[in-house]
C-alpha cells in the first residue's frame, strides 16, 4: 500500500478523511465485485483509467460526487439508503486537516499518517531510539527536530515542533485511542537535549503511563535481543471493519505503509513478542522512577 498526497482531517469522534477514503473505496470495490464489473469497465464509465479505479478503491485519492453516482448506477446500486450513505462520504474524502497549516514543513509522506493516527482506535508503537511522538515534551521534541539533516534553529524548526505537539491533542479527546507503546531502554538512557531536558521527558513519560488509555512498557538491556530487528514501527487499528490495520515504518526521507494481511499479522506478532519480553506496565513505572533517581 502506498498513500500519496493525502490531506485528510478529523473532527472529534469522527474518522479522519484518510480513513473515510479507505471506507468508501472498500465499499465501492465490494459493489463492483458484486455486480461482476471489471476495473476497465468501471474506468470507462467515468472516463478514467484502470489505475484510477485502483487508487479510488484503495483510498489513495479523493472522490468526485459525479464519479461515485455514475459508478453506483453502473453497479446496479439503486437502494436509496445505500446510495445516500456512499454519497454522504464523498465530501469527507476531500476534506483538509489541521496539519494543512503546517504543509510547508510536514513531509508529504508523513501527512497520510497524521490522518490515520487521528482516526485510529488503537495505536501500537515500538520505539528503538526516541520517545514516542505522542509523549514528547516541547524541549525534547525540539531537540529531536534539530537532529534532522540541515535543520537549524528558527521559525521552520518551531513549526515542526508545533506540529509534533499538536498531534498530542488526540490523547485528551473525549474518546481517545488506546496507545500501547513499547520502548527500548536506550530510549530512556539517551540524553536527547541534555540531562535537564531528559529528566523532564522522563517525568512526562511517568505521567502519561498513568493515563487509562495508555500502556507503556520498557525492554531493559538485561533481557538481551528482541524481535524488532528492523527497528521502530507503528501498527494502527480502526473501529470500522472497512479500514484495514496499517503498519507505518518511518525512514529518513520516506515512509512505508503496509496493509496486506500477512504483513500486518507479522508486525502484530512481533509486537506481542516485544510485550512479553518487556517489563509489565507496573514494573515499567518503577523502572522509570529508578532512572529518574539516577538522572
């Protein structure tokens, strides 16, 4: 799966248009399959290419109301309720998100993740080097941002930091996602930004670990190697069955989005194995307190 140029947004309690595109795309795929219509025939109906039908059904693009109406007619979807439900999603697929104001500093490959994160009901996160972005303090986030190649103190850096912090609003939503984060001990020991910044960050971690919708675990050095041989990753799950789980793997200048069932299941298995090797959430709290005493 490759999501490109997504400008999805979210309102509290509603799925982000990134996810809405996937929902509508999945529905349109089912309608087409049930009608026995080929992608080429569907493409001809809306004066488009086969690749556009594929992008629509995979939720990679927005939808035009006329195209959806014409396709529903071609697929024999005449029920007013079914047509109305599909058409009601069209406008949402073309919405913009709060991060559009940060469009000049948010990489295009990262924007789809922001929409998916906003719509997720469960966020699983394994971090090898940095504190999870949803838990970072302002000073820690600034120090991480300045590690980016060619990054310099100034307005652009501050806008990047603002984007990082704005993401954390979802933790305070009325119906927040459950966040299960596992971090390597190196995350806690590496003094990003210096000792004072790190101490404040560890204090923040101890605070968020007490939230009812957050599960935080640490893998101590003493437990040896672990299953996450490829490094950090996220797995996002959604309430709507039309939106598949998505694995997000961030790289230096790009990101991978995986939603094939076999890929997702592999990462879920790795996450389970990491959890079994980690300290329990209660022991993690005590471990954090110990490191704080040493800092």
